[in-house]
C-alpha cells in the first residue's frame, strides 16, 4: 500500500459556493459533522499540524468549504459544521444546502469521514448525511469523537449501540472510536484514507 505523508498537507483554497470549486482532477475525502464534533481537531491530528484547520471558539462560524492538499491528486475537504443552534435559520439552511449539493454533485468525492461526539451520536442531521451518502454510494468512516470523555467500558457500550443501529449498512460504513486529545484512532483513520486513495486513484 502506498503510504501517504499527511504531515505535508497544506491549505489549498476556500470556497463559498459549489460553483467556485473548479477542481476536476484527483480524489477528495470530505470531513463532515456537527459544529462541535471535533472536525478541525481531527484534521489537525491527522496532519500533525496544530493550526492547519482553524477552529473558532464560537462553533458554527466556519461557513466555507476548505480544501487541503495531501498530494497533487488527493485532497481533504473540510465541510461547514452543521446544526449550530444560535445561527439564524437562513444561515443554517444555506450551510446545509451547500453541504448537500457538494455530496450529491462532486464527482471527485470518494469517501466521507463523518464525525460524531460519542456522547451525542446519530442526531437528525447526522442521519440525513448517512442517508444521502448511502443513496449516492459514498463510503463512510464514522468517527465517534471525544471518546476520552468516557471510560473504556462506556466507550465500548456506546460503540455497540451505534453499531447495532447501523449494522445493516456495514458494507458501506465503518465505525471507529476517536480522540484527538489522546491520539486514539489516528492510525486507523490514516489507514482508511490510504485505502480509499489506493482504491479510487491508484488503479
């Protein structure tokens, strides 16, 4: 398997509208989740860079789609966090429509890393994203983030609950415990991204 050096990942561009993407080569893996799910921390841990993916003290502030280049033909995409309660309804709908449009129309998208706080998994919008991904046959890696907040026993209990609810989709969806703080699941995340890269690009 080709081993990618995620430490060399760099910021490529931000876009505010799907029509502004204008990148047609290579593949993309998108990170998606609620605004407090730990997306930025996960990307920073993956790339071993503290400030590559910026995160705000105010969840939900990022309204852009951010692209990071791993290699010339492989990009990580940070989609806007959804579900921030204090955002105006019009803003929330705009974020969600942009996310849905990206998932449905981007031909470079070959995998989805869906992040959920292990304490509050499978909220309504998470399930909407899973349904869209299933319809468009986008494989999913579901990261149960902030697992360090639980004891190992409670981590396993929560993992089994989520797995049971989603087991009928097991051919398209994998679940992994994850903690940016404790570096839990980082290597398995890299392994999955490497697998998608090998499968969809190096053919």
